[in-house]
C-alpha cells in the first residue's frame, strides 16, 4: 500500500479493530481517509460484550518466551502505567500486582510450559535489568518456595518466578476507554450490524454485505473479526476459533482484603490462572488448547478468485448472541480444572467448593505457533487480514494498532515478518478426517488441557 486509501472498512471493533482505527486517526497520511467500523453490538456499546477483549480482567505482562513479544509487551506497559484519570491505566484500569509464573517439570521439548517459563524469565530479567530494576524479578526454585510465596498448600508448580513489573487490566474498561478516544476523534463512523459476507469484483474485495442486506464498500477492507474471521474468509489451517473456560465466584470483604494483595498466578503447564479481584468477585480461568465448535459456513471467501464459494466446516464461536444455553456452560473437565486452580493457587481455603456466580467461554482466534496474522491476503486485492490473537493480544492494546498500520504500509519490521501469511497451512487442520473434525493446535508452550476437544461432545459428556 503506497498511497493512503480513500476509504477503509474495518470489520470488528475488538483490540485489533479499535487500536487500528486509533492509529489511523493519529497519522497525517490518513487525514483524508474515510474510516468505518462495523460490528454486531445489537444496540449496545462497542465492542460486543462477548468479544475476547471485554471482560473483568486480562494479564498485562512482558513475560514472553519470544523476545519480540517481550519487547512489545514492555512498550505497551509504558502506556498502561500512565495513571492519570484520562490515561489508559488510570481509574483502576491497570494494576501492577506482579505476576507469579510457574510450570511443572516435564520431559517435553523446549516449548513445554517449563521451557516457555524459563525463556520468559530470561527475557523478563533482561528487560528489568535494562530499566535498572533487576530486583523486581525473583526466581522460586522449588515447589516449597512456590507454595510459600503464594501461601498455599496445593501444587502451584515445580519452578517459577515472580515479576513485580507485570500486572493486570480491567479489560472491559480499557476497551471502553479506547472506544471513547476513537469516537471522540470524529473521524470514525461506527455501524451496528453483522457482516455476513465479503463482496468482490474481479480480483478485488470491495466491501461487505451486512445482515440487513446493506452493502458497505471501501477501497481497503480490513478484517479484524477475531474468532469470527473464519466465517468470512476460508482460513482453514491458519486460524481456528477455540473456546477457553472462565469462572467467577463471590467472595467476602475479608477474602477480598487477602486476594487483592496477591499477584496474578499462572501455571503455563496447566494453563490455569487466577487474577486478583477488584471487587467481591474472583475470576479463575484456563489458557488451554480450547474447545472447537465445528459448523457449516456457507459464504466464506475462497482462497482466490479462481475458486468458487462453497460451504465449508469451520470452528465458530458459540456465544450468548446465538441464544444457546450452552454458550456459557462449562464442560465437566473445565469445571474440575478451574476448581483445582483454586485449590493450588489461592491462599483462601474452600473457594473450590463454592457455586459459580457466572461462567463463560472466551473465544480465541488461534494460530499454530501463537503468532498473530497481520498481512494482505495473498489471493485477493484490497483485503488486509488482522487476526490470530491466540489469547494474548489484549495487553498490546495501546501499541498494536501502530504495528498493524505499519504492516499495511509494508514497514512491519521483525513483527511484520512474524505475522506474515504463512505459505503452508497446518497439515489437515480445520478439516474433517474420517468424520471427525480436526482442529488446529497451538504449540507455543503456553497451553494446558487436551487438544482437539469438541465443545458439544464435552458438554454432553460423550
């Protein structure tokens, strides 16, 4: 993209979409570009309440096994730490509680939970030293040391460390802050509707048909639809929608006093984590291989103009907007795992036997290696795809949009290379093999649980 387009249609108002719109409004080269965001919020606020970016909390860290993400995380934290009322981290939107990161001993290769944790420790330690704060990182060498630090009797891990420079954000409030800033520019039009399919002319994607049959057109169509991307574009073998379990329980004022002083606690072998509460509700979750929901999609854009549109089976989110009672139900293994997290990582005893106040499935857009996908579609002109959050995009909210606009302009640098469209799709992923849907598996060392689970089968106990 050499010249700034006359118009850009952004499909999706989550982290990718809103941060990109924000970045576009700040660049003089796009002063004359008409920017439109379309998303299905049903008369509510942007982004939709069931998007991955809207929740009570998300971990904010530079603790990555990959040094490029570690550096990007540290850059984002500079913005999160700004605590003025009008700044992103202000009014309780960011809390630097510290992060307790642990893993279990394993015979797996380097990209196991333990391999990831040790590499993350090296990168976090380097970043802390470069900022003159090496004392903020402390390793915990034994299971007993991990137990003592958290004040627990369970098994939080075999080795780990604490990074006092990491913390967590009130995710929903952070997205509201970003939406308000984008809206206040007066440069971005928001359209409340569901994008049903992409519209093409010859070799070019020129717009989207909406659920009310209206067609929005633009010179550039920027798809940032998160876990819904596979419903619009055939991305089989490149991204996959997976569901991650979350549970919330009520706690007392006395328990809040204790738990609010805890760090974020995360075990990368199990994927289980607990985020300190801001109110009398405690959240526990699992960053896992996730559950798949294969459904027939009728109008996904094929790989190139030479191919016909035809029905394909893809994993697609099942949320409250779909009206299904299963949209918030936890499979039995997830329920048990979240309760195990409360036993292993919470100093308050007995939380694991409490009823859930609320449960939820959070939908990721996963890639095979955990890297984002942000590139021009190789088969179509005018189509830029930004997806593949893989459950770790939110923390980059204040800086991600700039990186995505750089990728659009062909100046993505190291991250742009990392996020390029891969020539080879993951083998057989996103296909039905022998009557069984085979999903893409994210092998970056940060996942717990079992791969390949089908949501409806797990909910029914099959």
